[in-house]
C-alpha cells in the first residue's frame, strides 16, 4: 500500500504559476447495448488509488454525465524513459539494469555522479554541443533511446518547441525479484524528484510552457502523478493482460503490473483515478474494434502501443482502425497525438 503525499514548492492551483492542462467537458459515460461496448457498472479490484484525483469534477446530474479533462495535445512528442538515482536525481535511461557492469545494478543503486561517469565511459553521455546541434524529432528520439543523461540537462537543452513524453519507469516487485535488484525508491520521493526537475525548468524560463505528457506502466505512478499536480496529463499504459516484448520495450513490466488484468479493469482504474487516457495494445483493438468507443464512453482518450500489420504499424500519421480513429500512437521513439475534436470523438 502506498500513501501519496502532496508535492510542495510550486503554486499548482488554477490560476497559479503554471496553467492547468485540462478543461472540463461533460460527456456521457454509459455504453450502448446495440454496439456491445464496455460497461462500468461495478468497481474492479485495482491497485493504485481507488479515489478520484483532486482535479476530478462531480457531474451536475449524478448518474448521467461526468467531466472529462481534455487538452490540446496534437503533435509529435519525443519519448524518453525516466528513472531516478539513489540520491534522487531523475535521469534518462531505457533499461532496468545498468550496462557493462560486473554486478546487477539498477539506476536506483547508484548516485548521479556514478551514473554520469558510467555513461561517459560507455560513450552514452551527451555533451551540450551535441544537444545544441540536434534538430528534429527523429534525431531527438534516436539520441534519447541510447543516452544516459540527467533529465535536468535534457530539459535545459531541449528546444521549447519540442514536445516530450516521459515514461516514468518504476520497477514492480516482480521485476525487482526477476532481476535480483533490491533497492526500490519510495514512490513519493521518486515522483517528487521528477516533478521538481520539470517545474524548475518550466518556471525558470520566461516563455510558454513546454508540452509534456506522462505515461507509465505502473498504476501507482499514474495515481501519484495525477494526485500531485494538475499541469501535465497522465496516461496509463495497459498491457491488456499479456507480457510485452522486453526486447522492444525493456521497461515493460512483470506480472504484478498486469493486475489491471483486463481492458475493463484498466479502463476502470484510469477512469476513477481521473487520468486523461490509456494506451492499449494495438493487437487487442484489431481483434475487438468496438473497445475504442467503449473506452471513450468511460471518458478517456485512446492510444495504442505495440506493432500490428493490420493497424498499419505505428508510423501512420492518421491512425484508424476499421474507420474508427484512435487518438494517439506510442512507439518508434515517439508519441503522436492526432487532432480529433471532441465532437468527432463522441
């Protein structure tokens, strides 16, 4: 059980130092019996927070409508996996175990200085000159997939016009046991360290706020992120009851993060935690296209992850599945949000 504490040091309320990402919109959350869509008439057994986050709104007429937080997310976001060192510094690194080591060590087992020294020794550290000369989203995605750098350094060098999607990789009990690593940072310390970096970078610039989206396979991380701040949207990445290919996504999680073990449980978790949306395995939506509208009826945006030939892969600019558009694609080193209006979605 995790107790989520408040994040301090930044004015987070509406009208504060930073604008909120969401706007309230009333939409129906019931399903249609004619289309065989999902129903949310009961509460599943879930991990993470089982209560609405502070930004949730009660419907004007209980039982008929609910509020959906929405945002202008349209565009491409370069993708980076974020972990936190033993001395609480967020870093960019896309695997559970550190490379080229005689010991099984994770990021949380070393200090920032040790992490940076290892990165430079392996040629995976990035100097400021290299960061300054990187130009487009494709170059950024390629660079970040192999880099070992502090998040603070990335946020300082990354042009504000470049949007970024941050996957917070917080190892589950199963993953730590499988990899024989013992250290696991406190949930609040982990999330606060990341938020502190982001808010410091945002408030130190006299410029428009960078678009940042949080994603995570961890329900606990998603709950904490949405409780602690209202400024950046949070998406839960659902494995839909199956293990992902860790060769293509090393931070895909183990069995205890499959506990939203069905798409229904994952959607119920995201709905009651007031997340903006979920990413679902593409193959599942190929098999059951009606799930897309069912997820939307729960007040969530729908993204996909994982390759599917029937889906056209994860590189199409305007993703659709049998005529039903999804809202985002997660893969190929980036997250792409498609600009469907809410009128088109429902």
